């Protein structure tokens, strides 16, 4: 399903999606094709769903014209080594 279709079906709502196809450009991941996993009723539930999202699932609000997320480089773990 395309983002415009999701926005038309569920205007001004939070949705949990599975990313089926995406591409990277200028430090962003643009989602091209998706599957709706869940329609979310409020902000509190959206936050909870987001914290439980793993792998290729994402929570996004349909008020956005474009569905994209900023790519963050994994910096790994840091720890202090005592002398």
C-alpha cells in the first residue's frame, strides 16, 4: 500500500505500519510500500506502540505528506575505562 492511500483511508490518525519497501536519500529513509498493522486511537497508545516497534515496523501520523525517518548512525556502546 502507498502512503497516499493510507492517508486517504485514515485521515489525521496514528497508524502502525510494516515497511515492505523503502529507499535512502540524503540521510533519510523514505518508505515506498507498507502494510497496515494497526490503527491507533490516541497519542498515549501511539507512544506505547512505538516503544514496542522493532525491525521493520514504524508508528507514524497520517497528517504528514511524506513518510520518512532520519537515519541515525549506530555509534555503538561507550564505556568509561578506569585507570
